[in-house]
């Protein structure tokens, strides 16, 4: 196996892993956004999840541009 195909597989795996994590976070964000009211802890969790989701999106965009 060539070095480029190995790094390509590694990149693919990383993109897949980040995409799965992004989807899980998105599902939780949707769940919290769908509630009529949130506790203080849930509000904090929601804000942290949104930040993490955005960071993952940025990382995915960076990896995809390679």
C-alpha cells in the first residue's frame, strides 16, 4: 500500500469519525431546542454543544479542503 493511499484512508476515517460525532451532537441540540423550557444546566449544555458542533464543522471543512 502506498503512503498516499494510507494517508488518504486515515483522512477518510477521521472525516467519518468527526461526521458521526457532529451528527450525535446535532441530535442532542435538536432535542434540547425542541423543549419549551430548559434548566440552567441544560442551557449551559446547549451552548457548549453548539460551540463544539461549530468547531467540528470547521475541522471537517479544513479536512475536506485537503
